[in-house]
């Protein structure tokens, strides 16, 4: 039997050229499923972000992982395989958030994590009895010390960093977050020994833990960090700013090789935080000064993630967010337009208030463009949100911003390694800022 795993692209750039993601990372989820697949099965990985998909190469199953941003392109790929009478199964975030739509474009879907049902899927493909829908069951991630098929990543020029997962899901109640909806507000982590063995099984010393919040369970995180110390690795992940309240956690984190985190500040307005359910506890912008100071005392480079377009946001308040980030000289930052993902409470609220644009399904609409507002904000027009957000990203990525931010002696100038990370990754992110703006989803229409 032959199985083709496929990672779709987003679409084409505003000039009509195919988008090539220069910041692409390994598609870990496909490597994990490939690792679960019996050795008797011929497994291929095609990454639409950097290579053409060879539709005419014989295969018995096209297994496509789908995010909301890649749904339109994923459906185009599925259509090509259907023309060739190849069964198509879709899995990942979007089929879980919007199963009805996804089933219109495939023979089958997986709702939730695929690990618990993947063996059943393969058996049904072999028997030519693929079911329309497979509902995941609760299992530990990569149970039994499962190792991903990292050999499938060779030659695809991914960023030189190995992706590993420790914990999965999120317990927070943020109304806009697709992760919380997907995981049903639950969190589970892997045995530390399995994670350590996985890291030892590959050659790199630079690891990205893809956890949405690596400190979601602080005691489990401490156990992980203790296990990482002997490995002498360097690593980054994603976490919440409240990590700084636990000095033992921070000490272990630093000793284990942590270089920094993506931290979701999201918004600096306490009213926005309260309305969205974000657990950050601040009463003013200055409330973040001490946590940021603590992060810098450990030499950690922060990727500050902001989301723009909450009900209390105005162009002036969004620019104040930029001023805040520049003042703190964050190594990296993302300024993302708030997106209503299907199935989230935020999406349902906007739908009830008749504030959704593009007939609600912005991810499929031929007129929607990447990084544009897909709903009507409360305090500005959609056009103002789109234009202000892009102007902020341009200013953040300007040569003057890069130079002034680099001069932070506590982080970016702390070592040659920190300086190298700052310049190498900022160049990638700066290029992506302009390439992705105004992109069209999918390749056709």
C-alpha cells in the first residue's frame, strides 16, 4: 500500500507568483503519523510550500493536513486526487472546527487528533472501505515513545531546528482561540523520558517545542526541564507571561537551555483581555514592565505576539502597542489581525451580531486577502484595521527598528549566539511580512 502525506501551501502572492515559505518548519504532525504507519506501507511526504505535488505518481491514499488558512488550497489538492480516483482524507484543525464543509471536499475526514484512529484508517483503505468520518479517542500524544519519521523531511530545506512536542491542548477560556476549541479546553503531556529519547534520536541541538503553552502544567514543565539539563541543548517554545511568577520554574528553564519564548500578550487593554477570556492579569500597559524585566534578567529573547482588532481597539491604541514593543526592544514580534475561526465562541458572537464579512467563510472567499480584516471591528472600519496593522508590521521590520532593538544588552547582545539568532531570524520574518501581505488563498479562481 502507498500513502501520500501532504502539507498544503497558503496561496499566491499579490503579484501572482506562487508563495514559497522561506520560514517553513518541519510538518511534525505528518512525521508522527508516518512514524505510526507500518514499514510495509510506502510513505511519501509532499510539501506544497516548497515543491510541486506529483499527482500522477500512483498512491492509495492522499492524507492532507488542513489549517483554516490552507483550506482553500487543500480542497484544490483534494480535487486533483479525486479526478484520479485516489481516496482523500482530511485531518487537522479545520476539519475538526468545520467538519461539514470539509466532508464536501473529501472522501473522509478525521475529527480531532488522528493518532488513535490512524491504524483503523489504514485498515479501511486496504479493504477499500474508508469511512466518511473518524472521531478521535483520548490517547497520550505519541504513545509508547513513538518517533516521527524525520527522514521524510530530508532535502526540503526546512529551518534548521527540530520540532518536538511535550504537551498538547490548552485549558484557558480565550473565546477567539482555535486551539482551546480544538482541544476542548483540555491539556495532556507526554512522559518526560519519551521526550528525552526523541531528542536523543536526532542530531540537532536546537529544538522548538511546539506546545501552545509549555508551562500550562508548571510542575510537569519543571520535570521536563530537569530531564533536559543533561542533554546540553538550546530550545525555544511558547508560554504565558505568568511563568515569571515561579522562580524555580524560571531557574530550571534557563538551566535546561531555554533561549526564549513566543508569548501571547495579545492585547494591552484590560477590557479586551477580560472580554476575550485571556487570563493575563494586568490593569494597565505598565503592568507588563516587571514581567518583561524578569524575562530579560534570564537573557531570554521574547517573540511578543499581539492580536489586533478587539472591540476596544482603535488605530491609536494599536500604535501604542507598537510603542510598547519598541520600548521593550523585543527580539521578535507578530502583529496579527484578529481572526474569527469557525467553531470558536468569537466566531459565533460575530455571526450573531452580523459583523462577519465575506459571507462568514473568509477562508474560501475569492476576494479575501491574507492579513486583511474579515469582520467589522467595533471602533474602526475593516479597512482601518487592515491598513493600521500592515503599517505597524512595516515599522516594526524597518532597518531603524531592527538596529535599535538589537542594542538590548540583556538579550540580543548577551552573546554571539543571541546576536546571530536575532539577525538571521529577523531577516526571514521581515521578508515574510511583505511576501504574505495581500496574498490570495489557493492557486485558482
